[in-house]
C-alpha cells in the first residue's frame, strides 16, 4: 500500500484510499456507514470529475448520505462564525 493522498488532499490511489477507509470505518470506528451520514472535506483545487469520483466511491462504500464542503467554512463554523456561512 502507498500513501493514498498527496499533500494537497487529492487522492492519488483510489484503491489504497479504499483500504484506509475500510480500516478506519470497520476497525477503528466500528460503524456501518449505511446507518450514518458522511461529511467529506474537499480541497479548493478539486475538479468536478474528482468530486464526482469521491461521491461515487463513498456511495459504493455504503454511505447513506454524503455532504462535501471545503475546509474553510467548516473552520469558521467550528469557531462560532456561522453568520459568515451561506
């Protein structure tokens, strides 16, 4: 297995990313994704094709719902700055 993500947060190996997700979800979190919603942070440089591939991968993995957001607004929201979002 290689490191599946490059420094900017873009997946380089979808197969290896699947192995990491499998370990994280089944071994560490011990949850069934069909019973939970998933939030995926996406780098600002991601293309529509990349976002579509990530969505498809998450649904193939069994997620019941997937939301995507860039990290910036999530940081603001976590600091209580929700008036800046949407």
